[in-house]
C-alpha cells in the first residue's frame, strides 16, 4: 500500500538535521539529514563531495516486505538527472537504462519511457528495463529494430 499523504507530510515535517560532532575517540562524525528514519550523510572526503544513504533505520511505512528481505524504494538524482533508481514493488514501476556504444549508462524512471527510447535511438544505444521484482536487467532491446518495446 502506498504511503498516505498524511504520513508523507509527517515524514517531511519531522525531518531532522544532525550536525557533525566529536566522538569519544576524537573522530568527527558526518552531518546527516534524517527523513522517515532514513539518514543521508553528505561530507567532504579529500577533494570529493560524498553522499551516503543509510536505510537501516527507515520507518516501516516505506519499507517493503519488512518481515523478509526488507527493501526501500529509492530514487536518486543529481542536478535533475536520475543516477540511481530502485522502483517500488507496490507501484509496479520499472526502471529503464540506455547503454551507449561506448559503455556509458543513462538511467530513467518508468514514466520517462519516451525520453529513454529517444536517447537510445539517437545514440544507437541498447535499451534495458527492470521491474521492481526482477532480479536483473532485461536482455538488450534496440529501438527501431522492433515495432514495439518488449514491455
């Protein structure tokens, strides 16, 4: 069952910022943002900005199959571009990816099917899809080589 609007609003209103602090060993912890029990750490490591997501404490309302192999649907974007997408089994959504001839990979959400098809066609790439319940990516599909996508 999807998260209700009231619960989603509660998650957002109760979000917390956890500033860095000195641990007993003198080591500095990382600052974090907590939403729905999930922690997102953002910190500088050398000259690199790192982002780490910890889902171990995610609220049970967003955890799928809590009594078995718990999963949390996750969609990560950078500057508006999807870089990671693990769709919800509840929604039936799927993820799409385009593998370019040079090996670059672009990810798309299920509602970006047109953009994924156009990108694959434009660069001569292979299109793959994955439903939430699938263990891996589908065999490659080359747009234009068939009349319709295999889903």
